[in-house]
């Protein structure tokens, strides 16, 4: 299964949609995690990462240039305030600086999935915002440039510019050299067509943002460096596993990489713990499925929700097993999804 790159569409349409644009982007779940920045301003990661873009929980974002004195941001039908508003304004400042324009914008964005719950809403959110804002401000960016731009809103957003399996390069060096070399790109392998059963145990926003948790972990956990070093090796192995379409190997690397990332958080000072008893119950169920011969492996981001990688054929059984644990969990099954793109009608999907 292959999807057209977002970018050719974005650059084709950017001119005729100058002044107003609507984009849709999907979340991605990292199988080798991004956890830690080497440059907080440029969003340069300590290590490279690899993800799968999903086909559920899209974000639809419109950006319209206005005459007013300030940007306005509407998130899920309510006016954004505080940090959420500040992050979008800062991102728009970056786009304005690149475009050499000063117009403010009215941004309207909606997530089809839970927001701020460790289900990659910031990845789909900033990928959609980068795509729509670049078009509205008349920037003609190719995929790499769009990915670098999205990275400045949320690191993981750099990967949601593309569909399928995507690698985000850590890049070399600092400053401009780092900025130019740290981008995401698709790596193929989509024919594998796996499923990701998303087990939602908490749809509310998390108490500690991934940004804060990441900083606290890199600065204080004695386990951070060892994890980062092993993650570099995980990424190299993961790329080979994706290339040979080896789902058990992909799953094994993904699970150990994610649990290692959580180990760095648990050993931060003070500790950060996103895993809940419900997360652990699902991890136990995944172990039991594997003991029964099912290829099922878990990954967990900055939140208690668990995503289980398995074959498309096994997904109903995996989902039923997890739902059978109790009413505390609901599941949605995702498959490989497309990259960010501008939409035609101007009203999203
Ligand atoms: O891009 P952020 O700031 O939302 O951080 C994402 C961090 C993880 O989801 C935990 C890992 C990843 O690679 O997506």
C-alpha cells in the first residue's frame, strides 16, 4: 500500500490557496522513540526515530490570513489560551519570518482523536498546521522543508508530514547545519500492512507534557545516556527489520525501545510515571497473547495508553482480548495512513 507524498500536493496548491488553506494530517506512533532534544530552540533530537503514520484520529486545520492585530486560535471548538495559544503563535511567527510577511492569522483546528493524551495529537496537529500555514503564507516548500518546519512545532510532527513508515534523522551538528540535516522521510515497507491496536485507558490530557518530561529526563536520569546509545542501535536494527518486512523483529525492537524510554522517566529526579495499573494490565495481556503464539508487541508514549502492533488478520483477536480486560479500556484499530495534505473543499474531512 503506498500513499502519495504530502508534499507534491502541498507545493502544487500553495500558490492558488495563498491567504487561506486547509490541511489534514494523521498522528504517527514511534516504533523507535524520539526522547530528548540536543537543541531546545531548533528542536534537534538527541537520536533519530522511526514511526508508523496511522489512518485514524486525523487533525484538520485551517489557516486564514486576517487584518486583525493578533492571531486567533480555535482548538476543538474552543478558543485556545495559555500554552496552546503561545505554541501556535510562536510557530506562526516562524512561518511569517520565512515568508517575509507580517499578517496575523485565524487558525481553526480540530482533532478527531483525544488531545494531549499520548496519542500523538501534537504530531498530527503541527503537521497539519505547518502544511496549512506554509500554503496560506505562500511558502513553496518541498517535503523535507515542510518536515523541518513541522519539527519546530513538535518534534514528532516532522514524521507526520509523510505516510507509512518514516524515519526522522537526528541530523549532524548544531545550529544551521543541524537544522538542515534533521528531517523526516518515508522509508517504504508499507506492504507489510500491519495493524496497531490503540488501547485507550485515559482520553484526558496528561498532567506532565512530553516537552517537560523529556527535559527533566535528559537532565536528571542516569539511565538517559545508556538508553540514547541503545536507541541508536535500535534504529539501525529497526530499519533493517522494516526493509525485510519482519514483523516479530519490528515488534521486539519497538517494545524494548519504548520500555527503555519509560525506564529513563522512572529514573528521572523526580520520577515521571505515565504508566498506570491499566497500562500494565494491557502489557500482561500482550505477553499472554505472545505465549499463545500471536505476534503482538506493545509500545507506549507519554501517557498511559498502549498501542499493540500485530498483523491485520490478528487485530480483531488482539482488540477483543484487550477489551475483555474490563470497562477501563476501549480500542481503535489503526493501519498505515497517509501523509499530511492540503484538502480541496476547504472544509477538511
Ligand atoms: O513531539 P513531542 O514533543 O510530542 O514528543 C513525542 C514524544 C513521544 O511521543 C513519547 C515519542 C515519539 O517519538 O513520538
